[in-house]
């Protein structure tokens, strides 16, 4: 969030925090393996799996899209330069509504930039399902190594260490997501989370991960994404938490996705309306961060209730057909 906000106002806080997306892909592979490996092995259909994943991602995704579209319309009406007219906003909205990337230049989801990673998340989820059905496990060394080599070669050839979010390097997002997501699956598959690990090691690796967010060097972030971050997840997954720390982790986990998918539209709404333009850049950043966090926290309960309702409805439909 701070990376995106200050990228646009030249404060450049946490200039290396784009690597958090790589952390997200690896962590997602770990969590999805924990949640669905057993269910898929026991007969869960592809339709059921995709429905479950879409139900998890879509409600907040559409809220973010709606806010981002409204912000673009407000900016257009106020005369701000977007290099877009009404038809351009509409065409990008329709594509995003169908979860199709816009590949005619610039960000592939221009009305809410962070949505690009969700596109690749759904893609690797489908491969994940196929891999379990075909091989009985969520990942494999050959798959991870092949994708990592493709990602490495593509990065060396293009110089892009943070690819996938824009048209010019869209294709390189595939090996990036595959290598990292299935590395997370492989970490889970090894069962390392069942072991007891040194708290000092967990703290050290976590500190190194966050230290990387402060370093404005693409090569450092790239190397971290392939080394320090996988190691951090491997060791942290086996950490034993006190009840208080566990509650904090649960709260942070619950707010992470709403904050990720909402903060960019909140930022552009503020810019379109010039709501806080009277403040200096630091104050604007802090106000936007607070507003995004509060709004995201307020969405957790409604999102959970919505997903519970539709999950129960889908289960009722499935039983009726069965």
C-alpha cells in the first residue's frame, strides 16, 4: 500500500516492496495446498474448486473494480488527464468485469492495478488442480525448476524483475507465478510446517524479508524472491505462536486481501475528487493509508457473510442435483 501510494507522489517509501507480490504467490501456494489438496484428492470437481476460489476472490475484486471505475469517471468529469475517454473507461470496465486483461498498452487491469496478480492466481490454481489429479500431489521439483529457469532467463533477457502487471512484460508473469506458487506448494508438501524451528531463525529471515522492502534495487528483490522469501515461509510456517500473537496474525491475515484490492481505488478516488489535496504529501499518504485500512477492516464481516451465504446456497444446489 505505501509502495503504491508513494510511487505516485515521489516519496518512494518501501521502494522494494513490489517483491511482496512474490511473497504472496509463494504463500498462496502453501495455503491453497493446505486448504484443497485433501478435498481435490477426495473427488472435488474442477467446477467446485473454481467456484470456491472465485467466491473467495470475486466479491472484493468487484468492489475494487466498482470504486476504480467510479474514480476514473470522476477524474474524467473533473477534467483530469487520463488519456481515456468515456468509451475507453467502458471497454476496460467490461474486460475487467469478465476478468480479462487489457493488452493494448500499460497496466493490464488499469481500473485497479493490483488485480493483475489475481489473474495469475486463478491461472496457477487451475494448474494446481490438474497437477493433483494427474500426479496426486500439488507440486513437483521438475515443475518448479522449469518455471524458475524460464523466469530467470526471461528476467535476464528483458531486465524486468517485476513483470506481469503491464502489457509489455505480461507473458513473463506466467513463469513468475508458476515458479513461486508451486514453490509454496512444494514447501507445504515437504511437511516442514510440522517441525519445530528456532524462533531466532524466523525473526532473522522475516527481518531480512522486510529489509528488502527498503532497498531500491531490482536485483536484490529478484534474488530475495527466489531465496530469502521461500526460506522465510518455510521456517515461519512451523513457528509456535502464543495465543496473543496468533490473534494478531489472524487479524492481519483477514485484512490483507481487502487492503490489497481496495487501496489503489481509494487512492485514485481521493485524487479524482481532490478531497485531501490541501495537505502535504506525507499527510495525504497517512490519511489515505488510514482510510484504506479502516474501509478494508469494515469489509471483512460483510465479505465473510456473503461468502458463507453463497457457499451454503451452492452446496444446496449441488445436493439437489445429486
